[in-house]
């Protein structure tokens, strides 16, 4: 029974060890590039987790792709473009600013301006109503 638990513990620790990213580069610049990119790319299975923090197999595959591209000497932009071409813009935590998704960036500002215009118009109309109201307040005897 003790051997069973020991083998189970070893199997679990081996599985956990495989999920931990131990990628190391000889060049500190490549190491920094790798770490930066793996924290910028979203795990397509976990959604709100970077591939650096995810422990699923897909994230491990994506980290391997990034590692291979960094080893090939690709720039950050080339690696991001490769990933976007392959997996779509959703893989990026920070979406690109382009004509297709400009509405994502402009919509909050437009709605804020519309809300301010509506609020100013309502306040002006209410101010006019107060100026025009010359009837006494209910229950006021005029004393």
C-alpha cells in the first residue's frame, strides 16, 4: 500500500514538473524577450491567463513555439504577427489598434460625450421650468 502511494506521489510530481516552464536561454536578451512575449499572449484554453502562467498542454505548446521563434532570431513584432495569423487577435491581451477594431477604442469616448450632452440638455430644460413656475407651493398660505 505504501508503494502505491509513493508511486502515485511520484507520478503527480512528474506531471506538475512538466507543467512548469523551465525555459532558459544563454542570451539574457532572448530570455527577456521570451518572458515578455509569454506574458503578453493569452492561453486559448484558459482565456484570461497568459501562456506563461497556464499549465495546460496547449499553453506548453504555445510556449514551445515562442521559444523556437525566439531561437530563430525573430523580433517581437514578427512573433506577435505569426501568432495572430495562426490564432487570431484574441491571443493578444492588448488588441491591436487598427481600422477594423477602432470602434473598441472610440466607443467609450463617444458614449461619454453623448451622455454629457444629454445631461446638459436635461439640466437646461429643468432650469427653464423653474424660471417659468410662478404658482405658489401647495399648502403655502402666503404669510
